[in-house]
C-alpha cells in the first residue's frame, strides 16, 4: 500500500444515542495520512461527540472505528499515545508553572524529564513565551494559555491532531505561525482534524472539508469540489445552504431594531 494513501482513520456506520436523542445517525468516513480535515457543523450536529468517541472519552456507540488499523473498542490504549488534542475549553492546572505542566503532560506520553525540558523551552521560545517557563499558569493571559495548550498537544509528536477552535486568544502573528505549523505537519504525514466556526480559516487551511448536520455527513470534499456543487459559493454560504440556516440577516435586523427601541 502507498503510505501516502494509507487510511489512518476509518469510521463505519457510527451511531450514538444520548437516551432517546439520536446524536450520530450512521457516520462513514475514511481519512488518509497527511490530510487536514475541516470538521464543521452547527452546534449539536455531532462534531464534539464524534471527536470524543475517537479520543476514547465517550463510549456506548455503535459501529466500527479503526485508528492506525486498530479497533479502538478493544482494550489496547496504545493508539492514544499517537494522538494530540486541543479542546475548545480546557482546565489547566493553574497552580503549576508552565514547565511543571508540560513535564506532567510529557511524562504521561513516555517522554523523559530531560526531553520535555528541552522541547518545551524551545517550543515556548518559538511562541515567544519562554520567559514565562517558570511562571505559574494562573498569571498567563488567555493567548499564553492557548499557546501552552497547543505545545502540550504536540509535545510527543503525535500522528493525529484534533483541534477544536485552536486559535482562541491568539494574536495575528501567532495565528500565521500556527497555520504554517499545520501545513508543515501535514506535509510530513501528520493528520489533522480542525473544528471551527470561523469559516474563512477552515476554507483556507483544509485539504478536505466534512460538514455534519443533524448527526449526518452532508458534505465531504475539497473546498473546490464543494464550490462546484454549490454554485461557486463561499464556505459560509455553502454551510448555510446545507444546514438550512437562512435567517441571519432577518435576525440581525431585528436585533438592531430592539437595541434602538423600535
């Protein structure tokens, strides 16, 4: 098999219920090594549930999921060592210093204290926060915390990276750097799941876009392919067409009328 075309993730007929609510209705997906997947959809579409299942955080699903060829429903947790994750909201141990936190994360993934210390300081320097290496995280700004989360997710050099709104709090220069980091990782065979509501970013960085709506995959292809099928629209317009949301202008006008006391 051509390693560049190797399926690194395979999902077959994935279904998930929370009580009587059907959250996922039969997702089928195959992801190739080195793809940057823009994984999008409205709130409640099933994006977070899918990712949490893939991470092993949520069980009780139906279907077959294989990561690196391994069925994740088995007892082996080895595949998790090759995954990185930046959640939309994360609880960081604020009373630790940045160095202590990264050392804790690194050792979970089997890195030595020396490896973590060297990598962490070099990565923090590249993100221009090395001076805070020995500072407690409670003193960090939102942007600094986000940079720390990104470094923690990459410290062990994972093969798959799951990102949920990873640009939260980052300044413009850091956003540009991070986009280039993702492109470089993909070029080296890393696979990236990128979830965001900022359509312009998803449109620009993704090699493939998957749109979920009501627990179903309603679009899957490159941005160029999606444009061809949807009358040369922007990703935001495609998103609105496929999710059936066309009230944004009416709601905005009414919102402003309320503000003005009309």
